[in-house]
């Protein structure tokens, strides 16, 4: 069977992971070499220097491209390194549009780094594609989206937004970290670039810092590869191995995390100490109908809620859980809890946080693989103070 004929879970295990032809090992070997012997001076082999290419990195990039449906993929030393590489396609004077509901590190990169070198950055409400059309200028070059927003879990109409952007010849990048290719594959809707903080769900075990760009077009892939090779933020062979290992169980983990998150969201929505729950799987979520159409097989493992009380009350609450660890990051086997205003989104300017709806009482949950009844009991004792 050709790789493209295989189902997602089969490709996650087999594409990019052939048995070692020398030993028959079912797990490809790790290649830590930094340099490779060449056939002759100026006569280059497949690999020459590990910044430019490495067999272990090539293997996991092959898997990633298959899962996202791209012509190729690039593995980076972090999600922010991958995002930065994408923004380096732009030049001083170019205009970039992004959604308001975005990761704090992305906000910091766009507003503190890209803007400092002359890239004009504008964040807008993505609930209506017409907002994008109105915001486009003559110098607008890129639209940066999140398939599921962070931290308010908005679900924008990606196909419509991509169409508007392409009508104006913009590049479209989608941060697909929260949804993963299990739930959506933006390249299939015409997105040009998909980014992952692979530290999260793709790695899945809180032990691998990594980023990914998957690309639809070979010319664009070549441009991004040139930037990556020139700037050097590549993923190490050992982290490539960990990422490849994580991908093999990605679909199984996501399916269970979605099921558990749905149970927790229903519990929280009916809890007297909770003012509001944001989870795309709840009919009360503003984007529930859209999420039902765009997300394939689940609504993700992230939940955002607003508890009763002020900033300090929220800080105490997130410290009182026993199974949910108080920590930034997400998407791994252990459940995590955090206060975005003081943690993952602290880099937002205060006014921007307020405009984006990131209140002091907001709490973000990453649902892991513990039994959902245990997680519900943990949240209940933290919310009630028992």
C-alpha cells in the first residue's frame, strides 16, 4: 500500500519509521553525528552537517509531513523558533494580521520582536471573516491564525478565513498546536503553513522541546528551509527520537483526552463555584456549531473556566489541586492547571489582555490521561476548598 492510502494512526507508526536495513531494528537508530564524510571536495552527499540535515530529523519530518498532508515539514528547537522562522518570510514595512486569542509567546514575538524590526502587526477579532477583509492593506502579507485559540478556545472559520486571505494573495499560517492533525488539518483547506509547538501534544510526555512547520508548497518549503539552515534553530537528534516516539500514540492520546475533557467540562459547567466554562464541545460555547463542523472526532483536551473570586482567589485555587500540576505548557499525559493572566499570557500588555478577554479569574486546564473521575474529584475539592 502507498503511504497516502494508509489511515492516520498507521502512518504515525510506519511513515518515516522503516526497520533499520542493517540490523532489522524496528526503531530507526538515532544519528548524533554533527558532520558526515563527503564523496569528494565540493561533491556533496545527502547529509553534510547536522544543522543542514540529519537522518533522524529527516525521518520525523517525513512522518510530520504525512500527518499534516504537506509536501514537507521542518523540525525546530521549539515552537517559538518555528513561528519566528515563518515571520522571517516578511520584511520591514510588511503588515501581518493575527487573531486576538493567541498564545502569549506568539503575542510577545509579534509585538515585541517583529514590530521592532519594522513589521507592522495588527490583532483582530476573527469571529467574522469580513473583519479580516476590512483590515487588509496594500502591504499586508500574512495572516496568522490559531485553529483553536489560546486561552479562550475560540474556533475560527479557517476555510473562510483562508479563502479571504488568498483572495488578497496573503500567506496563511495556522498554529495547530491545540487541535493537532488528529482533529484538523489546515493544509487541506488551503493554508500555506501549519505550525506546532510539538512540545505539547505531538511529543506528549513533557520531555521534548520541539517545534514544527508543515508546508503545502515546495517553493515555500525551500524558502523556510533556507531560513532555518541560515539561522540554525534545528531539533537535536535525541529530541527528534522523542518526538517520533510521541507521534506513534498521538491519536490514541488525543481521543482519550477529548473524551475526558468533555466529561470535565460538563461537570464544571454545573459547578456552583464556576461562573463560566469555555469548551468547544459544550453547546454553550459561542463556536460550538462551527467546532462540530471543523473538528474531526473531538473538541480537544483544553478547558478554560472562570471561577468565582478575584485575582488572588484564583491564584490560591490553582495551587490547591493535587493531580493537576500548576505549570505552564499543555498536551502531555499529566494534567496541568494555570492562570493565564500571570503565567502563559503574562507577556500581554494589560490593555491587550482585557481586550482579548483574559481576565484575572481565568483558569486554563490541560486534561491529561488520568482517570476523569479522579480529575473531577480533584477539581471539586479545589473549587469547594474541601
